[in-house]
C-alpha cells in the first residue's frame, strides 16, 4: 500500500481515500454486527476498517441474516398448520401472535448465529 501526501500550508497530510465500497443497504443486523465489533472485537473491527472492508463485511452480514430470516420463517410457516391462509382469515389475532412469536424466535437464532460470533 502506497501513501501519497498532500501539502496543506506547512503540513504534509496523507491522501486517504475510500475505495471499493459496497453501495447496498445495511439493515439492522449489519448495524448490530457493527456495534458488536466495536464493543467486543476491536481487533477485527480495526482490521476491517484499515483494510477498507468494514462496509463490505456489514453488507454481507446484512444479506446473510436477511436470507436466513426468510428461510427460517418459510420453514415455520410450512410446518405449522395454524399459520395457513385459512386460519389467517378465521382468527387474525391468533395468527398474528403466532407470526410474531416465530419472528422473535428466528431473530434470536440469527443474533446468536450471525451477529454475535
């Protein structure tokens, strides 16, 4: 890695630029991963930051977590008969309670598997 310097009045300042940034969105799982790295794994955080890979890492965690969420929710929907469309029309409150319960279970699983590793 070669550093270039810019002369500003009497000082030479490094010309630091950010390259190869991923333009995709970082979701809540990416931000949770960022907070975790800052608090609990400063070495990895600093390494990713210095190698200009932090944004790419957070985007990949976001995508992976979102995919995992969708897969697990589909599995729960297919395995539980109470989550059928017929039951959704018959008893909406119970259906919503079950969906929220399953979503909370899935989010806990994702946090344990992907975010806090």
